[in-house]
């Protein structure tokens, strides 16, 4: 069976005022340095990962950080259950998480207006935007859009640097606003940190200082930790999410509400629906309705990927909660960074 793959222009009317979920493919479309293979090469070059860990990557013929993190977590779990003393795999696990975080920061492109300009007109169509990425791409688009001072506002529900629990109140337009898009980071972000009390704060660019520089200096001071969910296993990711007030609010309140806000439909761009993100998919469609539509981006009209996506949805979402799936060409005019 061949699935029809539409252009974005052919389906966009059905998905106006819906919710958008961005995966790593969205960031890679902006800058290829966000590919795991490039992050891995950088970590090896900078000695962010040990030679022994490099051998693990080579043994399994992968550059996928989350795959290796999952291996390490399973190894530590088995050793503990068998009564084998093991602190090394836990230490290496944490070191690999830190290597990934630092590589994303170090390789992150500097701000150029052309980056948000290409995607702004696409994401402003959506009622809610979710990014699973650690980078600053969505943050930049928000800042760019709000700098235009037109009638469309992007809000992350932070009041200056602190998250507001009554996040739904931010949907209401104020002053000259007519449309509002809310933006959330369910797996954390370079711009988010936590303090010793597990409170989440947003980093902003200081006067005369870029956002990347502000992030670097904040991390260097040491009393606030980057907020990332980079575990290799879905259940471990969920455990980390539930341990943080901001992440748990996004997971428990925002994600299940997506099908009840705006048109109720969902667009996925650049997200592979891997098993280690199963918690996100299940939560988004927790209260799915029969008429919900899901549009998924596809590269190169790849029919095998279409079949794979349908299989994952059928496996992870109960039959009575499955949306109607539509595929669209990730490179078609008008979508993501093809929208000017």
C-alpha cells in the first residue's frame, strides 16, 4: 500500500490554528550540525567522551547518543539487580549526558535574522508549539515575532524569568494582540535552568550579550543547572519530567490539552516518534477524539517511513484514540523553513 504524500499547501487549511510538535529534524533542516553524527564527531574531537565510550559507539555502529544512554542505563540496572557493585556505568551515563548538552551549546549557530525569518510565518499559524529540541531555534522565532510588534504574540508563559503555573491565562490577547501562540519545552532547553530548590528559570540575553553567551556564563557560575531530559529510555525520561515542576506541568497539563485547543488537530515536523519518546506521543493523544487529524512530515517521499509511522502509532495508541494520519512533504513550499 502506498500512502499519499501531500504538499503543505494542499493540507494547511485543515491544520490552521492547530498544534505543532517539532522534532530534531526541524533543527537539522536549519543547521546540519544538529545531526547526532556531527555532535558525536565534535565530542570525540574535544575529548568530551572517553576512548572506552567511543568503543561502545563503534561496537554498536551508531552515533545516536540516546541509544547508547539507554544501553548504559540498562547495564547499570542489570548490575544492581544482580548485586554487582557498579558506579562506573552511572558515572559514564552522566558524563555522556553532559557531553551531549555541551556539544549542542558549543555547535549552536549564532543568531542570524534569516533563521527565524524563514520559519516565523509557518509557526504563527499554530495555536500551540511544542519543541522536543534543546536548541534555541524556537526561542529565536518567538523573539523575532514579538519584535515585530504586530497583532500576533508568542508566549512561553514565563513572567520575566519564572514560569507561571496559570499558563492558560496567557492565551488571552492583551493590548493590541489579536492572536496568541503558546510555546513549551517538554524536554527542557538551553535557555532553561534549575536551582538547588528545583525551581526553573529562563535565561535571557544580557545587555550587549548574546543569548548563547548568557547561557555559557550562567552555567559557568555553577549554582544553576541546565534543564535537559536526555535519558535514553522513555520511562526514565518520564521520571525526570515528573521530578521537575515546569516539565511536569507541561507534560500533565499542556500535552493532553492540545486536542482540546484551537482546531484540535496536530502537526508533527521532524519528529521520528522513536520509542524513547513514547511518553510524549501517548500523552498528546491521551484524550484523542474520533475526528482528530495528525499531519506528519516525510522526507523524500519515503514510503517505508510512512509504514513505520503508522506501525508506531498503532502500537502506542489505543485503537479508539488513534487520529486520522496524513503525510506531507517536509520540503514542500510553505512549511517550516520553506515559508517566507
